[in-house]
């Protein structure tokens, strides 16, 4: 349906994961103690970054209802979870109200229940945006397929050390390719690029998420 009934295309960017990795290394033990065993992963940061980017660019959070465009005043973010029978996409309801620990705990719960076949259909419907992480399987780059009637999906990938030019010098940095597949009927190229750049800026400078800048 996504390939036949949408004007789907994909834009790419890359993000330096070093700031998030250092933040995680510094605080993961304390985070786990404070939040009752919750592990500090990468998905919590990407969900929070997506929430802020969706606020800035509402078209990416929209969906199609027949010939109508529906703009949502909330962020219900689907997160692709692997099961023995394939991927399922349970939804983080009102992700804009969730802290990083809430996101991580909920995703972990989704993953455990998905493997046991205990996710209900109501938990996998109604999302406004989706994030998928092919990097856990080693994917370096991909073009994720839309989850209709949503307008866009963000693809995360493998973190790979690469030589990068920084201030005229070559540094080895842990880089990740990001992909945003989107429906061109709702979102133009400028908005798609701005959305990815907003994600990149917040992941590379996590204080932006706290300050909402």
C-alpha cells in the first residue's frame, strides 16, 4: 500500500553519536539506580529528539484520511520491535509527556511482550510517526517503508567508526546514517531535510533537547 498509494521518497543525513555515547557512559549507572533498573539506551534520546522535531515541523506528524490531511496535536510514536515472526510496531502514546526512563521502560516492556506474542492490536494502531532501528541487525543504511496512514518514518542504523573532517583535521568518530522516508503529498523536501537536521542537531548537542532549541 505504501509503495502503490503514496509518493514515497527518502532523504538521508548522518549524525555524530560521540556526544550521546559519552553522556550515556557518564550517567548510565546512576540513571539505572535512580530509575529502578531502567537502562539508558539510544532510543530514548531519539524519541525525545523526534518529539521536539515533530513539534517544529507538524507536517511530518500528519496523516492521510482519504483525501484529507490530518494534523495531530500530540506525538504517538511507533517503535519497531523485532519478534520471531517479524517486526511489529507498538506505539508510545503521548510520547511528548514521557521522560527518557519512561520511553526506555516502555520499549523494553514492548520487546518482552512482543516476543511472547502478548501485544494487543490496540497497542499497535493509531501512531502518528514511526522510528525503526535496523542498526541492531548491522544495517549501515536503508530506505524504511512508510507505515500508512502516517506521513513519515525515521530509520536509525549501525554506529560505524569513520574518518571525518573536523576543523580541517581528520578524526575517527562514531557515525550513524539517518534516513527519513516520507510522503511527498504531505511533506516537501525542505521540511524533510529540516526535520532530519533538527534530529541531528539535538543528538549531537543533547542540551538542545532540554532547552528545546
